[in-house]
């Protein structure tokens, strides 16, 4: 390989040797791998984590998230969605769900053209963030903007505008 191109077999050998399954990234620049190489690495990591920690562990959900991201970068949105749903189901069984993961799932549904499901999930994310974070937190503003976009896509520009205005008020504080 070279600085621009690396043999996949070298990447795989390095990844297996360090056994840090949840960080499939370049050891030089720390960029997370994308595309087919990332899918292959994450499958290796997922199998190792399943064997070591079990299929209901938080580490396993991290691997599902990484694998889902790899599929997203390849435009394989159905698989992206399915893996996110699996990770969320495991998190629910363990007593809590990461709002960012639900937000990613909403984005996947949007990419698949299911704006109604996207809106439903974004409503959940926004509610979760409002409960957990201060209502004036920038992350709440981002969620309200995303939810506003979903309302636009679902034919409710009045509700969308109200959400955009709430998000703007938060950002101006």
C-alpha cells in the first residue's frame, strides 16, 4: 500500500491484532473506514463482540451502529435501517435508548421515502432530548429543525414554521 491506498488484508490484520473492535479506523489519521472495507471489518468485529460479550451487550449495539453506518455510506439504506432497529431493540431491553440512534433511524426512514415514520421518530427524539437536556440546549434546537423539515414533508407547513421559530429562539440565546 501507500499513504493513499492500503491493502485490505493489511487493514484486516491490523484490526484483528489490536482487538479494539469498536474502532474500525485508520491508525494514522483515525478516520473511520467507509464502504465495503468497513462493512467487512465491522462484520469481523461484530462476530468477535458477539462471542466475547454476547448479542445483548452494549458493545454489540455499538458494533451494530458502526456496521449500519458502513451500509449507509454504501447507499444500502434498508440494511442501515434494519441494523439500527436491532440496536435500538437491544438498548430498550437494557433499559435506555440513545436519542442519536433514534435520530439516525429517522434519517434512514427519510432516505427510504417514509416521511411519516421519520416524523414519528423525530417527535420521539425531540421529546427525549427535551426531557434529558435543558430545553434551551443546541441539540434540542437541531432536533426541532429536523422535525420541522419532517412536518414540511408531511404537508404541515404551519407546524413546521412554529418548530423553526422555536429552534431559532433557542439558537439566539
